[in-house]
C-alpha cells in the first residue's frame, strides 16, 4: 500500500517547475497520472513519455487553452451553489442503538418528534425558500432522515401526499418499520429509499446494528430488501467498521444475489466517540473496499448485472466530470450548508445532519428565522468556509479536488479544528489511485450507472 504521507507530487518522478501538471503515481504497470490540482484537470500518460509530456505537447496545450474554463467550472461548483436539498429529521428517537450513530444517545432514547401539522408547516416554509431561487422545472429534494424517520410515519406520509408534486422525496431508514403497507406507499409515490445493513449474516450485521435490548435486526432488513425487489429507487448502506471489514466481499455478493440496484460502502464518520471505537484503519479499509469493488466487477462480467457502489461511483465521476458528481462529501467546501442543510426536529438548522449532536453548529431556526439568514450565520460559515487550501497537507495535495478532505465535523470534533484533516486521508488517496487505474485500463464504465453521463458535455478528450 502506498501513501504513508499525503499524496504530494509523486517522488521518483521528476517534477518540472515549468509545468502545471504534476505526476501522481497510480501503481499502474505502464501509466502514471498527470494532474493540475487547482482545476482537477488530468491525463494518463505512459511512464516512458512522462518527461516529454510535462514539457509540452497536446495535453499541456489543451490544458492551457481551457484552463480558464475549467477554473470557472470548479469555482462555480465550489463556491456558488445554492441549496437544493434538505435532510429532514422528523424525530430524534430511534428504536435501534447502533455503535457508530452520530446522534447523541439521550436524543435517540426519548427525544422530540414532529406531529403532522409541524411536518406540513416545515414543508411549506422549505418550499417557499427553494422556490425563491430554483427553476420551476427542477424539484428540490427532501430526505427524511434520522434517528428513525418511520417512527413519525403518519406525519411524514401526510407530508409526502400533500407535497408530492413540489419535492422529490427520499427516506433513509433502518428498515425495521418497512412493512408491506409502508413499502407500498413509498414505492407508489416514487420515494427514494435508503436502508442500512452491515453484514451478510446476522452474526456480522448485528455486531453494530442492534435494538436497545441488544437484539439484532438482520432478518427485518432482509425482509425489507425482498419486499423492495424490482424497485429501482432504493439502495443499501453498509458502514465499514472493524466488525465487518473481513466480510465486505461477502457483503457485495449478498447484495448482488438479492438484486440490490446500488449500495454504499461508507466509512464511519468519527464525529462522536462511539464511532471511533469501531473505526477501521485506513489501509485495512482501502484493501477491503477495493477487493469488494473488484468482486462487483467479476459479478457484473458473470451475470451482466451491475451492483453500483455509489460512493465510489461518485469518486469516478468527480474525476471524469467534476461538476456531475452527486454526493457532496468529497469536494471542498463540502456540500454541508451550501448544496443542502439539515433540519432538526425542533426546527433548528445545521449545515449537515452530522452536526446535529454538536449544538455550536446550530445556525438558527426554520420556524423563527428566514433560511437565507441561517445560511449566512457564523456556524454555517465555519463549514462552508472550510477549504482544502487552508488545511496543512491538503493545500499541496495533488488530488485535493477529488477528495475534498472530509469531514469538517470529524475535523472539528476529533482533530481539533476546521483547519485539520478529517479521518480517512489515505483511504481517499487509495480510492483515487484505484479509480485512475480503472480509467487507465478502460474498465471504469463497468462501475458506473448506465447513462451516468446523460446531460453532460465532453469538454476535453485527448488520445
Ligand atoms: S463531509 Fe461531513 S459535513 Fe460535509 S456533507 Fe459529508 S458528512 Fe456532511
Ligand atoms: S485528506 Fe484528501 S485532500 Fe487532504 S491530503 Fe489527504 S487525500 Fe489529499
């Protein structure tokens, strides 16, 4: 495993002071990447041609001709978006007590819950805000999140019915309450559904995802997956921890066998101490993650059916078409407070759900203040102003715009401040190396959704 230090221009490959392109070794037998970090422009060149390519030629000419356009696109993506989504927490309560949850235990045990009138009032206010700046033909997104949002099922289903033509809705649930009626309601209203499962067997999955009395919920989640069979709008999140890393390849086999259309293999966000207890080592996470991705590829070749690992697909897209990325953790500033925000049960607004357990990041309240004012509050500006350029090590990192140095909540709570890195530098580095190797080998499309590039334009293609 390479990368014991942040990915600076690769040692062993001479860097030309005159060339904006910096070499980045991708551990490929024949090719190396050349990257212009500020614009995220890159090329893959044969190692034998590295020196001449850095000195001049088509790649450098193309970069110079388009540098301003690329810089303007990156500036737009990083600094000029307006929120188009909200993570809506209708309840603080949860019927599970997962080891790595970022919501404090006292909230999950007996916190507040919105009633139907409050959910409808919140949706009306959110609708007014989004309509003030989004085009008519683009629907803002509301993702019911938690804690466990289906504990407030009556209220959120009323909201989905009343506002179904004004928002795109999603629900992120632990799946224990996804009975036949709930599945039928959500699928018939076209609601995106995210579930969570951490292992291919009860023995593994129940290590981290349990009820308060210690009982596991594996069987419930698998029943929900079976009920959702054939519905394209769902995915399953597997959180990678020390408890399930050896089973990650089995996990993707399990998902593929059950025809899950997409999954996420997420790292634990280490904002609260509980998550740090099960947080895997970067190199172990990277090794298990890449092995699992390779297994999804074999399964695709064997069956013709893809299991897209959405968080990795996002890294690939960040490289191939930076402005087309869908998830906003791996860009700096991250999406928290700028492309979306989070609504807590009492109406308080946070840049991201990850901050809900950290009161100093409360920027204001939906029911008492205009949203624009909250977005410009000091707590929001702390997050929206966190840039890789200000973080030591990231400021000179070649892949800083493919990684983004997530997560500000971890940096603040675990590492001592916004100018620190988050938790998984080497893991991100290895993901980017692997993604560039796939591109070098022409295998990358096999890891992406069919039609992922619809609506994008080719700005640059050489060789
Ligand atoms: S990096 Fe952290 S704060 Fe930012 S969007 Fe991701 S989880 Fe939220
Ligand atoms: S956290 Fe990301 S941007 Fe920062 S040095 Fe590591 S790989 Fe680079």
